[in-house]
């Protein structure tokens, strides 16, 4: 199993490395921007006066006394988010601001007259500018503070809810800490007093309304009661018990009739009992049976009770004596006669009681009939008074409703009167404001921190913009990806002292001129000979190696060196490459084909009488026009400019130039051609038949990418023959800041190890 690398980790590492390289590349921009913004923060802290903020805390929904809650006319408000937001708007209202300003006489205070540069102040200024001053002056009250003072006051006032509690924190900012605390407490006091005043006004209004309503209800209830009494008197249905007279009479008659019927029934039962006793006594034997048949009602008579007791005693004695002396004994017969007499007496007494009971029964029956007659008459009369009773009931119901409503309103009125005498608010101050010991703004640490962070952020942004807008070639990978050409070499920039060092001899002797010997070559052209172990020389060797080992099958004998723009160092690269080849023992010649600006000829052979144009025209032989360098055996064919050349492209495309290059191919191993740049002129485009391959010189950090792309696009024949590009005047140390992937490649220690110098 093959382990795959962690692409995410590698990507993160690459991003970090790119970030570090970006900072190293643009650190000056970032540091300078951060320093400027931080300095601006210090200036701001120096110029802006300090501001002190006082805080006061107010709690909402202060519970009322229990008896007031029961008697309150107004419902208790539920404190929710909307209610709290409403209270916050009241605290921050213009009414509160005007009252506090007038109370503390703040209209002339400097804090409320100084100009404010905030956005809200700018908006208010625009509104005032667009409004009508005369109309505003007419609408403003004489004792009211100005709009500027009110706006300045409200800008310094803030109120907010603390977390999810019912506590509101009121803040006020001022340059005077004592004044800020005084104003904050005044705002809280004004708000609480406003709440009390509003509740007192509402209660007073409710009390006044209740007084009027109670007066009306009392009059209406009294009128209704009087109407009830008048109707009762008019219809003769007034009764002391509060019920209609007909109904009361019927109820009384019903009760009396029930009692009469009960008496009649009792009398009838008693009469029938007596008659039963009499019938039983007349049928029974003269001696026995009667005392045992007497009922409970009969036994209640004391006479019958005494006679019965005597009867029972004589009957017991008669029974005993009959057993002892016989039934026919005289004493027994006398006792039997006496028993018979007692029985007769008892029957007489029962008969008397039965006659009395019959009289009671007849009387009770007569009373029952009389009551039934009266009840019938009362019911008949009650039916005639039903409509009047319905009317009186309606009048009584309305009277009772009005009286109950009057009692309810009277109770609320008494509660309202008590509430007016008990001043309490639903809000109170739980933490009054005090003079602040430290300024609230500007906060030094916060301003400096924000300034530093903003400066770094702005610096990074500017550095990023600068990096994005840097449309020049910086890295080899950028060049290869953009131009689709290999980067043949990184030619380092030589030190200024070496570039500006004068030639060994400024004047050529007559002998050197006659023999066409090069003796005034600038040191920069001889750098490959004077510093063979330098990094510059190694870069030129890399160019020669790329020429010798080009992928093309044909040998690259004629090499054209060009660039997109002038002053990119193509002439120096041409001279150095030719010097290197000549110093290695090969036969090399450098030809100056920049006919309009023969810089190489002016620096190497300024006194040359003839050049490539004279040779092509046949005015001079090739040998008489070639100059030689005795140190490297390098041949040089200059371009002599005697006047303005108008058709240089025609000259370079002439067949005589082709013949000249054919002769050079036969005589030299390498022919280095210093060509003009691509963009200003079209001369390079006509040299395709002459050149085997081209090398494009690009100045590091200066040549625009779009310019090079446009130059190659307009010269397709040259683009096809290019074997690669060369980075010239490269800042090797700066390359490490741009090419993060190859930063180790630019370290001088690798070259020093093999005896090469850094330049």
C-alpha cells in the first residue's frame, strides 16, 4: 500500500509560507502604513478632549402595596420587551431633554454649543440647511432651548437594558465628570417624576369621572326605588314582608287550610274511635270486655281512668271470690252488680266524650270549608294581579341593579381616593450616578489598539493591492507560466561601483586603431573574464549551456539577443556571452545589428570607420571591418551610424546581409547578434532568416508582463524561434521574498561552497 501525502497539510504549509514571503516582500509598506495610522491615533488622542460618562441604574416594575393593588383603578402593566423599549424611548425623548436642560440651565454650557463632527451632527446640519429658518424660529417656543442644544444633549445621552433584567442603565457623557453625574441623576429623577405625574393625572381623571358617575348612579337608583314604591301603592300590592299581598295571602291560607284539614282528620279519627268503643261495649257481656276495648284517647280522661281502675279491682276480686266462695255467693253477686254499674258509668262517660268529639269534628269541618272558600277567592284575585307583579318585579330588578352598580363604583372611588394619598412609583433608582474618576472616551488603549490594528490591516491591504498591481516579472515560474518559455538563467545585477568603474584606458592609440584592437571594453562586459568564479559568470554559462543543448535538432550557431523594451540589458548579455565563448577558446564574433542605436559599438569600438552596413554595401571588406579583443580572441563587427537611418528593416532583410551571415557561419563557431528591442521597432521581425535561435532578455522587476506578451504576439516568427528567456538585473536577495518555493536556491552559501562569489 502506497501512502499518499497529506495534501491538506501541505496546502496549509504552502499558504503559511506564501504569507511569510508576502510579509517579507511588503514589510516596508505594512510598517510605514501602520506607523502612520498609529501616529494619527496619537494625534487624535492629543487633540480630542476627554469625555467622562456617568451611569445611573433604574429598576422597573416596583411592586405596589397589596392593599393598593386591590383598590387600584388601573390594571398593573406587564413589563415585557415592548414595555421596556417604550420606557427607553421616554427617557431619551425630547421632553426629558428639555426639562433637564431648563432645570439645570444647560443652554449656555460649552458642551452643548461646541461643534460636533459626528455623522448625526452632519445629518442635522443638512436638515437645518434644507429647512426654512423663519418657520423654525416661529415654531420654537420662547422658553424652549434651541434645537442645537437639544440635539447635543440627546447625542450625549444613552439608555439601555442590562442583559435580560428589568434594570435600565442611563449614561450621560460630558467633559465635566461632576456635571455628567448631576445630569444623569436629573434624567432619572425627571423620568420617575414623569411616571408619578402621569399616574396621578390618570388617577385624578378616573376619580373625577367616578364622582360624576356616582352622582348620576345615585340619582338613577333613587328614582328607580321611588318608582317601585309608587307602583306598589298605586296597585295596592305593598306588603311589609317585601312580597306581593296576593302571594302572601295565598301562602297563609294554604298553611291554615292544611292545619284545618289536619284538625278535621284528627277529630274524625277520635269520633270513630269513640263510636267503635260504644258499639263494642253494647255487644259485649255486661261484665267483661269494656275496659280492655278502651283506646288511648279515652284513657286520657281522669274520670274514665278512675272508673276503669275501680272496675279492674272489683273484677279481680269478683274472680277471686268466685273461685273461693262460688259464683252464687251473695258477696260475689254484690261485686258483680257493682262491676256492672261501673261499666255502665264508663259507657256513659264514653258516650259523653263521643258527643263532644262529634261537635269538634263538625266545627273543624266547617272551618276547613271556610278556608277552602277563602283560598279559592284569593287565587282568583291573584290571577288578576299577575301583570302588575311582573311590572313591579322589573322595576325592583332595575332598582337593585342600579343600587349594586352604585355600591361597586363607590368602592372603586374610595380606593382611588386612598391611592391619591399614597405616592408611589413603579420605578426607582437603585444606583445613583457619581462623578467618574477615569475618562470614558477616547480610551487610550482602545484607540491605540484600533489604530495599530487598522494600520496593520490597511498596510496589508495596500501591500496586497501593490502586490496584485505589480504586473512585472518577479519569479522564474511566473515567467515560464506566462510566456510558456523556459527561464535559461538568472543574471544577477552587478554592484553600482563595478558598473560605473571607468575603463582601463579611455583613449585608443593610433596603433590599436589601425589594427582594430578592442581596448576600451567596459568592465561590465569583461565581468565574465575578470570574475570567472562569480555568480554573474555562472549565469552567463547557463545561457551558453542552454544554447548548446537546445531541443532543436539543428545547431544554434547564430544566436540573436533581444528584449521587449530598451535598457533591459540585452547588449550586456550579448557582450558577456560572446566574451565567455571567446575566452573558452571557441571562435566567436558579436555583431551589432541595432542599427538605429548601436550602443555596443559606441562602447567597444567608438572609432570604427566601417561596420556591417558598409560590408553589406561592398564599401568595405569583412576583414577590414572586424575588430578583435586580444584578451579573449573575440571578434566584433560594429554598426557605424553616420546619419539617420530610415529603413533599417529593409537593410537587415537585404540579401547582402544574408550573404554576410553565410560567410560568418563559415568562419566562426558562434555568432552572437545584438538585436534591437521588439516593441519600438520592427527590425527584429525581419531577422528570422538570419538567426538560428533567439534569447529574450527580461529585466527583473521592471519589464511589464503585458508589454512582453504583446511584443511576442506581434512577432510570431521570433516567438517560435525563442529557446528561452533570461532574467537580467536580478536582485537575488529579493528573489527569496517572491519565490517562496525556491528560496533556498538563492542562498549565496551554496555558491560560496564551490568557490563562487555572490556577485
